[in-house]
């Protein structure tokens, strides 16, 4: 075969392939397949979004539940620490009052005059202050 014959053969086969491809593409079956594929993809996308929303709501609920339990635990810990601090302060106050009484007794024995510390009144009445509004 000569080069010119080979070129003619390639051109003929190329033209034949083009005709066949055009036939297939113009066929309604390809359009039907395209529609089916589009519908399938849109349905798959809807299903995926539905699953994501469902999973998201489940995750949010579990996170809220976990947050509530953590808040309860932290509140409990904070309350116990506050109670411990209050107890510590009360013990220290008692020790200081005992020490102050011992010190005052020791100073009295030596003959040093001691000013007594004022005791807090339990039921002190507080005066309410009101602001005068400018008219």
C-alpha cells in the first residue's frame, strides 16, 4: 500500500466512525439514558442531604446532652470547692478568735490595758438609700 492509499483508508474509516457516532448520539436512547442518569444523580443527592441532616440532628442532640452533664458535673465541683473554702475560713476565724482571747488574757495578767475588739452585731439594721430623680 502506498502512502496515498493509507491516507484514503484512514479518511474513509474516520468518516465512517463519525457517521456511526452521530447516529448513536441522535438516537433517543442516549437522551433517555441521560435523563435517567440525571434523575438518579438528583435522587442520590437528595438522599445524601437527608442523611446528613439526620446525622447532624442526632449529633447535635448528643452534644447538647453531653454539655448538660458536663455543666452539672462542673456545678457540683464548684459547689464542693466553695463549701471547702467556707469551712476553711470558718476554722481559721475560730482559731484567730481563740488566739486573740489567749493574747488578751496574757496581756491582762501582765497588767497591760487592752482595747477589746468590737463584736459584730448579728441583726444590724441597714438604712436604705434612695436616689432623688431630677425632674
